[in-house]
C-alpha cells in the first residue's frame, strides 16, 4: 500500500513546479521570484536527489529528479532573463 502512495505523492509534488516553469519559459523571465528562494530550492532538490538515490527510494528519486530539472529551468530564466528583443540574456 505504501509504494503506490509514494508514487502518487512523488508525481503530484514533481508537478508543482510545472506551472511556474511553463510561465517562465513563455515569458522569458521570472519577475517577483526571490533569487535566494530559487537558489535554496534548487540546492534542496539536488541534495534531496542525492539522498534519495543513496536510499534507492525510487518515488523520491523521480520527484527530486523532475523538480531539479524544472527548478533549474526556472533559475535559468530568473538569473538570465530573455532580453526584450527576444535574444537570451547574459
């Protein structure tokens, strides 16, 4: 019983970052998001991923892995927003 609940939890938590990621990709920036928040979020996801891998807790690996990718995309647009002329920022 615990394994299916773990996968449901991992899937729904992994999808939490999806709306912000999509919005960031469309807008090319992330106004209003704190740099510290996103940086701490990313570090938390990556360290959680390492820990979950060491435990071989596959639902957690899926959650932290998906969130690491999504938060990295958000961080890209937060720290390097797209310029108004459509070219990537530096």
